[in-house]
C-alpha cells in the first residue's frame, strides 16, 4: 500500500464551481499535512499547511484533515481559471515530504 | 527574501559532459533538498541536507553528486548522465527537516542527449 494515495483526476469544472480534491494515507502516526499547487513548468508552491485533525481556511481554500479515516481534502470555492494547475497533497514523514500523485485541475470560463 | 533560486533554468548536456546545478536561499533555512520530477509525476526525493550535512540519500546513482558548501547554497554535480535522467530538478528548503512547509525553486529542466 502506498503511503499517500490521491484521486488522479483530471478534473474539469466551470468557473465559479466548488472543487474537492482528496487524498488518503496509510500511517495513522502522520501529523503534518500539506497541499501544494504546481503550475506547468514551475516548482510546487505551498498552499495550505495543517497539523492533526480539523479544518483550516485561507480565502477561497479550505484544507480538511480527518485522522480517524486517514483522509485529507482541499476545497476551492468560487474556482477561477487561474486555479488551473496540478494539486499535490503531501505528508511529512520523519525528515521528508511524501507526495501524492497529483490531481490536474482545469477551470474553464 | 522568500525565494529559492535555481540556476540554470534549462540545461542540455551530452552523456559525457560534467555540469552542475545550483540552488540558493537566504531565508535562514537549515534544511535543503533535491527532488527529481518526471512529466506528469510527483516530485521524488533524491537528497536531504540538514545543517550542511547529508542526512538522506535515496539510493541515487553516483552520477549525481550533491554538495552543500554553506547554509545558503546547494549544488548538484552531474556526470555521465543517461537520457532517462532528463527531468525537472527541483531544489527546496525548510527551517529544519522537522515538520514545516517546504519552499521550492522553479527548477532546472535538464535534457540529456
């Protein structure tokens, strides 16, 4: 079993839609969870950083962690064409980040 | 300064060449990382430096040789690469190797011919 599994997508949504991106993980000891956004031909950019269970909101983005089911989500409200990118969930394991496979999101006008 | 700067942005090299990738940060981060990313795949960890010492080597072939001259700089020396080594090479940094978000550079797009 992989340490992090991510819904592969791709997702294509109209502008203004609510987007839900999801990952599951295998080790209940993991405590630090992140979402990165990566535009084509660029490095990943940290979007959200959460510790343990609960929700964290930043503008149109909400990160959610459910440790009981080992499930992490990123919600994007009022999606914009500029949100079109690949979204990577990641988990901090010991001294390194482990990434999910990424979900490619396309928001069309 | 909240950036990780990587040079060059693009590199084409032959299989017999020797080249180096460079990475620099001035955020006071004491952990630095090299990742390799193939098209439509997530980044894969290659090396971790913590306080200028190599702490993780993910069984990377010896044709890749990392170097950390000081707390702000990270190099990746390349020698006798193969075409399958063509990829985006990403440098990242963080305050420590403990929990914390990483700051990534924009990467060096390497093509081996």
